[in-house]
C-alpha cells in the first residue's frame, strides 16, 4: 500500500512480506526507496493497508496475516508522562469494564474446562470416533539464486511439531536466522 504514515505530506510505501516483515519505505532525494522502519510478525503477511482506524489523529498500518490475525501498528504514543509517585487512577466506568472482562474471561475458562471434560469422557467411550481436522497449509519451495539453495517455508494454523524431509539424493540442510526448528539427521535405509 502507499500511505503517508510519517505525516510529512509524502506517501510512503508499506510492504508486507511472506517472511512476516512489515516495512516502511520512503522516497527521499535518491532514486531508490529508503527503508525507514520495519517490524517482524510471527507469520506471513497476506495484506497490508494504511489509514486511520483506532483513534482520530493517529494513523495506523493494519496487516492481515496468513492465519487471519489482524495486527495494527500505530503512531499514537504508548507511554504517558507522569509525575514522581503519581498513581494511575481509573474511572469508575473503566473499572466496571475491567471487572466485566475478568468475569467474562473466568466464564470462558470454565466453559473450556467443561467442554474438555465432555470430550475426554466421550473419547473414552467404546463407540467414540475421532477424526483429524483438515488444515490448509501455506507452503513455498523457492530457489535462492545467490547461494544456489532452496528455501522451504511451511505455515499451518496450528503448532508444527515435526517436519520430515525425505530425499533420494544426499542433501545439506542449512540453518537460517528466522528458523526456530531443531534439525536432526538420520541416514536412509537403502531398501
């Protein structure tokens, strides 16, 4: 997207990448765009948009991720200045809202526990049938021309415990900065 997020009267280029990076580029005196800010998300960005969403007078960047989460980056200051020893005072309305949210959270936690117990009881039954839910997988296998390697990127809307890579030819697995996996090798049985 292009949007004046910096408030200087010139639109910046907002970029959301497959690796989860959100970047803001400006076009200053140079012909090439200049990276001004970046922010790393935990999953790939599906779309990005700039605008005024949350509070009047403060622009935001909204990014939608692969699993459907919306993330907002705002220009609103997050810290308030306070005097020494000054305590934060909440209005009665805010205290009521916090209390209501706490009650709702407790209610939902109780409901989750009840549903878990129901599932446990029904799965213990001799007539129980269990099925694995279907997940959409976002996968990419791309050639990196700079070092003649391939990048395998997998995203699923649940935790990934194991990935098995099997090959008929010898392969070398390279570690990258954004990788959180632990690599283990095992030799192949030729049969």
